[in-house]
């Protein structure tokens, strides 16, 4: 009588080889160089799905005819933490220039994810030398958060070009995208280079892979440095992302100063906090400053509107009602 579950014989006696992630190349970057763009930057974000810590955007700048792609460079998600740390210096030295910008948890809550991505991107670009400001950008994914919003701006008619373009002074010194002609803004015009979005760009494009590694390692170091101040949350291991230990600590200790307070996971905490002063998603206006009706944030209202766009119009790639991370229902 044959067994109920007969043993399946292997077709070949050779052991299966573990799939090796494909090495990213420079085909997209070469296409942009060939079109006359001298300085090309790969851009990628990390921390979008985290419960705590900053949202970070890495910018890796390459000029035409770069040196050989560093050995081991891959999308940061395909590398272990130890490997990312080991190749960090090689990747940074390979780039003509690089920077990582951040939006803190409070800014993510107040502005929403799309505007926070733009803010972190601007802060990264503001760190680059004037001669390394990109002529073109390669961006992972399908949504372009590098270009300025194309929807009509609330203050276009009233505040003048500088306010509408988000070039107002301040912004904690992080968004000084100078109007002198040397930086991302030229003669008062918005810096808006060609942006090529590439699905799987962090695995296919070397510049984007470099940006992902530089941003991931930088953000991981921030979270490890934060871990000693909040030992219960296990930031040393989870880097602010969801994990069983992180979830248990939230139920026992509540939100820390580095947690995002408008994310869906907050709804399931025992005390059921739902709104915070200055959180535009919990209030009637995106520019409402809080309980006293005054701005509780260093970003000027015209700059917030430049980042968020008009409350009446959705940006390309963004639904009319933004979804909370982790759930399928739109925000109220």
C-alpha cells in the first residue's frame, strides 16, 4: 500500500542556490547625462512606515563618468544592518556629494506624510554645495515628492512669488534654498528639475540605492542614539518600526516624545488619544495653530501651504483623502 504522502524526489541532486539580489546599474543615470544633465541625484526615503523617529530622505549626487559602483551596493532593504554600516563610508566616498534631510515626528503629524517628504527633501538639498545641486533626479517609486506641488496655492494671489515658492527665510535655517542663483532656486523661480520616477529604483538604480543606504544608516544611528532615553521601546533593534516589543511598551508606557501621534496605531492605545494641538488632520484647517489659534510650529503658514498645497486640491499621486499608514480607511 502506497503511503498517503509519498516522498517527492528532487529533479536534480544539486542543492538550490539562494537568489542573489540584482546589482543596481547606471542606465537611468546615463540616459539623463546623455540628455545634457551634468549633475544627477538619486533620492530615496526611509522611515515612512515607522511609529517613532524621523522621516528621512537621502540624496546621492553623481556627476558624469563616476567611478565603479561600490562592491556590495544594493537597496538598503536587501542588506543587513552590519553590511549597511560596513559599506557606508565607501558609498559616501563614491558620491560627488550626498546629504540626508529629516522631518521630525511633530512635523509628520502636522503636515501629513506628503508634505513631510517634501520638507525632508528640501532640507537634504539645502545641505549640498551650490555646484552639486541636481540638474535631474532619479526617484524610487511612482510618486514625485521632489517637485513642488502643482496644485494652485492658497496664497498665490496675496503673498507674492517668494511666499508662494516657499523661499521665505526661516525654516530653522534648513530650507535656505537661496534665491541668489547659486542654489536650487534661481532668480526667484522654483527649483524644479526633471524627475524620473522608477518603480524599484532603489534596487535598479545605483544612485537611488546609494541614497537608500545613506539615509537608512543615518536614521538608524539616530534611533540607536535615542534608544538610551527610551529603553522600554527597544529602539536599538526596531528603529521605531512596529514590533511586538514596541507595541507592548506603547500599551504600558504610552507615547514618547519621539512618537508620531496621528498614526493609526494610536487609536488602539488604552487611553484613546485622538487629537493634538497643531495636528491639521484632527482640526478643521490645515493651518490651524492649536488651542490658542496661534502657530505652535516654526514653519510659517505660507511655507506650510507651499508644502501641503491647497486644501481643496489633491496633488498628483495623492488621493483626495490621505490614508493613514497601516489602515485602508481615509482620514476623517
